[in-house]
């Protein structure tokens, strides 16, 4: 098992990465305020892993309540969020009850947001079951739901008490979801870790084949990168925004296509290609760098072209991005492969040209 720490003072927490962790209730018990938990999962993950987690906790003397949500990004909304609150209230859960989010990024985001809101804050634990959630969304305390005009626009920064990434849960992950998670793994190499980028290029076939050692290394290295950034800039006032490489373009794809039509990682991959194209147009990286990124995404079975929503629709959705400041869109771009920057001076024409160049 690999373990690391997110250094946030008295709110610091551990990330444990390994196999068979769902049954290890002993790692969860020290994080509980009382011997009571409420598990939030969905109708895909629940049948696979809920009973394993419930049994481990109940055998350790913990009372367990559960709610099973519908699966998918299309249900990341107020209506589904209220189902969590309905369960918490019906079960008379207290502020000291710990909410456990068992699932992918949607479950983690909604479970965390519910925990932040319920009785003005209850403790929660992330148990991510997808690669994307294990390397990205479960770490750092971003919680949110979607709005028809923008993804993750309603939420809160609220840190978990523990992240438990059981690699066994990736055995049942569909290939498409595995590839979507690799988009976020590749992102860390592109924004701040060129050695990791080279490692990914060398070991991508092992990751796609679900080699345990390769996955464990990629998850640990990704989480270490994110933990360092979060510890330095928890609420995204500066450096943490770099973690959004490709996301401003990608969120426009997700919103414009309808939530759930494109997986988040797929949209991030296409969005990263748009960011790379704009970085090339600004003279920061060369055509060979863009080709290198494109080849890596293609090998990971990810899209490298965005859908033709129309440049105007892209720009409209991007105008709602959380990185808009004083009416100016601030984009994460690449000064070099392995070195991202925040750039707020790209013209609308330059952004439009990058979008148009990477759409089919």
C-alpha cells in the first residue's frame, strides 16, 4: 500500500492507495467522530461494492445508512442532491455522522457537497472507484453540482478526512472509463511533471492493460502532484488553477453536448488539444509538441478533436468559467510540455481559431 498526506494543517488527511482496502475498516474507524456513517453510492457501483464496505463497517460495530443514486453526469443536479438530504434527515443523521462517498467523480462531488451543507458541515470520506476519481476528483476538497449553463458551477471547497483508493475497484471499470481517467493522469505530466510525462509514454500500454504496479505508481504520482498543489493553494487563488488544463474548453464540450454524452476525461483530452493549439499559436510550444500530446491521447484511446458546437457556443459556455476574472477569461496554457501557465491576454479571435482548428 502507498500512503501520502495532504498537508493542510489541522485539516490534513491521508490518501491510501492499494488493493483490498474496502475490507480494511480499521483505516476508516480513526476518522469517525461517532460509530455511525451514511454511505452515498450509485446504482452501478452499489451492486458491486456496497455490501463489502457495509459488512466491514458493521462488523467493526459501525451503524450504516445508505442511499443509492442514479448513475451519471446527467444526474449531478439539485434533484439528485436532495435524495442525499432526504436520506440523512429520514435516518436522523447528526452533524457528527460521517458521510462516505463510494463511487466515481459524480458521487464524490455530490457526496462532498451534501456533507458541506448538511447541518452546516458533517465529516466525510472519499472512497473513489474510478481511475479519474482516484487520481483527481477525490483529492483536494472540490465539491459541486452542475447547472444547465455550466459544469460544477454550484459547490464548495470542503476537504475529506480520508481518501481510500482501492485499486481492486478498477477491475470492473469499463475500458472507456479507464481511458477517461488517463486524461487526468496525463494532465499532471503536462502541467508540472515532465519526468512523469515521459514515464506515461513508456508505460501507457501497461496502464491500459491494468497492470497493478503501473496503476499504483500512476495513482500515487498523480495524487502527490495534486496534494502538493492543494497544500499550497487550497481555494484556487493561483497555482491550483493550473490543474484545470483543458478543462475550460472541456467543460464547454460537456455542457454543450449535454451532460453525460462525453465523459469528463474525454472532454478534457479534446480541450487540452485546444489549449495546446492555442499555446502553439502563441509561439510557446512547437508543432512537434502538439503532435506528441496528440499521439499520447490517441494511444490512450481518447478523442483529440472536439465536436462542432460552433465557436460562438464554445465561447458562450466558456464565459461562465470559474476562472473568468473581471470579465476576462484566464486560460491554462503550456509554456512547454511540463510547464503550464495561466494566461489572461489571449484575444477572442485567438481562442476562436484554436477551437476551430481542433474541431471535427
